C-alpha cells in the first residue's frame, strides 16, 4: 500500500515538472527564433541603407530639378497629368509640311534603358522630315517627366502611363498612333499593345530580343544580390541598383538615369512578354548589324514570334545598339510610307 501511495502522490508532481520543463524549452525556442528573425531583419535593414561604391560619375537629377527643367524647356513639346496626378513629358518633332494622307498619323517613341526622349533626335528629325508628327515619351521618373527617378509604383501603373500617353496624342487629333520602341522601348511597346491592342495602328520594334549577348556583364555577387533584395524589402522606392557594364559609355547628360529601384527592374519579366496572338497590324522589327547587345539571330527569333502576316525584318547597316545612322531612319520612313500612306 505504501508503494501505491507513493506513486499516487509523486506522479502528478513529475508531470508538473515535465510541463514546466517543456514550457521552458518552448520559450527558449521561441526566443531563439525571435532573435534570429530580428537579426535577419536588422541585417537586411542595415544592408539596405549601407552606402555602395559607385562606378558612375553621372549622378542624375532630382524630381524637383526635373520639374524646374521642364518649366524652362522651350522646344516643341506636350505634357499631361496622369490619372494618379503625375506630370509626363512628351517631346515633339513637327514636320515642315504634312501631306493629307499623313495628317492623322503620329509616331510615338518609347525610349530605351537609362535614356529619355532627348537622344531620339536621331529618329525624330528624319521621321518628321518625312512628313510625320513625332512624339517621344519620357517615362515616369525619366528625363523631364515627374516622379521618383528610375522608379515606377508597379507594372500596372507603368502600362497605364503608356496607355494615357497614346490617348493623349489621340486627343490631339491623331487617330492613328504608331509606336516606335527601342531597346527597353520594345518591351514597353509590347506591354502597351497587349493591354490596349485596338489603340495601336502599327509597331516599329528596334534593337530588342528575349535574350542578349552572353558575357556582357559580370553576374552579381552574393553580397550584391542580398543588398538588392534588402532594398526591395526595406526601400522599394530608393534607386539602389546602378546600371553598369564593362565598356559602356556613361553620358555626361544629367537627364540620363543610371540608377533604378529594384521594383522597377523586377516589374516586367521580359522573357514572358508576347504580342496578342490575334494581333494583325503592320510590324517592323529591326536590329543593327553592329549591335553590341543583341545578336541578329536572337532578334530574328523574336521576329518569328510576332503574330500576323504584316511584318518585316530589317537589318540596319552600320548601326550599333544606340547609334543608328540617318540612312536607316530613311529606310524606316520608306516602310512607313508604303505601309500607312495610301
């Protein structure tokens, strides 16, 4: 009976001690997990705000400076306010005279990475000399447009900006808008056409493909990847990513933008972009025979995926990625004439 009495009284005590020990283990484990999570968060926060060495001497401009320069600009241009209240800038190249068959046609240029509409004088002048009214959009956060530099709130807003620029130009009396996209502008043109295909009369897609040349840039280090990831989480609107590749020319023009936010860079998966399958508008795809970023064969692969039977492929003689000779633009004007002027 003594043994029975001993077990009857000692058992609950042991259970209590066991429960207390388990509670201590759970508390310690929870505390350890909280400390680890807090350490990761703190490390990520410090990494996001840690200054990084720059290889670019061009520091760009602030949104306030862009606004001041926009007010001072006296050349032909347009500007409009988006549905979310931002001001976008459209450079304009007017023809000396317009044929009746071209009076309702506008060419809208979507610029490339780091650039803005200004350097596209190389396109605006010869195309307007061919009798077409030409516009060049500065994306939000680029050139003379408003907005945080090298940034966009997201893909939907980016596409809305493109759509609103097309509709603004149509509101000026141009019922047919042909988009000319160069480099990143090719992706922009695809996004715009996919989102509102019935608004676009034709496409000129230059110097773009789903895959660039191998070995153009060194892959980022683990530290660089972690810093970008940390910035994406803790500073999504901060231009933490510097665009640089060996051998590139860094423009001294401060309207160029060499720094981007992680969310701008990650908002579009270029390799997933496709034009609508039922699209059947005139499309010209071109690439320079000296393009240092894209091989002709890769641009041809992109061309083969363009739907419809109203498409042509153009290899531009003596053209690099960013420098396209006058003769090439004259070829593009000839294509516009034979395709859209009746």
